[in-house]
């Protein structure tokens, strides 16, 4: 398939800038992939499509405050640093994106905080935008981490909202976030509430967690028409032996396995056995899924509505069928469904 097949007009007013008042009360479109039938529901109705022993697989990564505003030494020019991942705890090394990048050179010092109390030095240029920073902090590691994160802001994409508010720190985080490491929230998981988890217990619908520390790669512009030539950025993926066994047990029993979000869908497909079961895994994945693709693990998919040309839309189209999903997206625009991480949900069964 070609990149141009995933482009469509998306007006800015179709992108949700804030979540619904209650997490589980957004709109939910339900697509039956075998028939193409579409229903319009509310997210809290999701349990109507699942029964005893079915399994929801969720991503329990935790978003950290990855956006830092600072100044360049001597000139005082304002810069934004986007923390991607910690490279070395002892040396305080971080892989980052710097904006604007063109004037930042190796050896430059960057200052953060109103009193410029946190200083970093550029020690490597990894790409045209990427840099490696060494934070010059002599105190204990826990104290450094607390200082660093206290200066950070919630890393909501700018195309969602240019400026964050204090409420975003909680809103842009799933209620089950446990393992720090993501710079983007697994959006499909944002819809789950504690009340819904309680109802799942009453309905004997199970849940299990894997960890995929979502990076910026899902939102990076795809710049090749031939999708087979696109390279995804790697993300750290952890599927414990216990989680793998529970997923495999549900599959063996013929139950529904719901992949909650694209990170889960691609994570479950990263290391699959020859008899279509999940292997435990702790490593990096750059799995890129686009049509046509045969999914080995999930037989149901939950997603938000994604922006045109995104790798997330391509993964959803691979699961639900290209024609079905693009028809659903057109209907979503006509019926004022909201797009983006704070937007509405698409359930494919």
C-alpha cells in the first residue's frame, strides 16, 4: 500500500483539545470487520461486546514530563528540549530532541529553570534534530531526577494543543500507568475508568498488562510513498512470562483477546511463535504494521481516531481492513467524532 492512500482532510476542529469530563463517556464507534457493519455507542458500553474469560491487554507505561523550556548560553536564545530516553543514569546522559536544532552545537551549554539552576551540555549530535545531553548535576540521582521532572511539562503533541494546563498531567495518563518511560500516552487506554474496571470484574472479563514505552515515532511524518521502506523508531517493550501465558491461555480457550491501542497490537506481534502464541520479551521493537497483515494474537482492537498518514492509522487499517476503516473514518468526520489522544474510540471486533 501507498502513503497517499492514508491521506484525508482533517479540520483542526475535529481534534479534541481536552478529554471528556468522565473518561468512559466518550463516543465509541464499533466496526464489525467481517461484515463492515458500524454501530454508534458510548465507551462504557464496551463490555456489551465481551464475555466471561475474554481478555483485555493494556499498556501500563507511564508518561513522564518530557518537555523542557530552556535558554542557550551567551545568547539567551529560547530553546525547547524534548527528553526521549535516559542513556546512562550515572553520567546523567539523555537522548533528546532540541528545537530549534540548527544553532545548537556540540559543547553548547543549555540552562533550565527560572534561576537557571539546571545545566546541560551538548556532547553529541545523533541526527539533524537529535542530541545527547549530559546534565551537570553533582547531587544524588534521586534528587537530580526530581529536579529534572519538576521542570518538565506534559508532552502532549502540539497538534493537539499548543500549550498544556495543569490538569493535563493527570488527564494525559492512564489510571493504570505504572512503569515510567513513555513520552506519548497510549491513547486508547485513557478511556478506562476505575468504575469500568469494577464492571469488568463483575462480568468476568479479565485484563493483563504489558509495557511499551511509547516514543515519538508513531507521530513522525512518513516521508516515503512505498510503506515497505519506512523505518519505525525502536521502543522498549516488556512482556513478562506471566502476561504471555495468560494471553496464550485465553487464545487456547477460544476467547477474545482485545489489544488496547496500537502499541499493544504491535507489541503482541513482535515476538510470536510458529503456532501463533506470544513469547515473553524484554527488548526493543520497531515493528511496523500496515496492510496487508495477518494478526497472530489479537482478535479485537481498540483505538482512537488517528491523524492522516500516521503509522497508527495504518496499523488499525491492517486489522480492520483498509476499506472498512477508511469508510469508518469518513463517517466519523461526518458525525463529529473527535480525533487524537483526547478524542473518541473505535472498537473493531
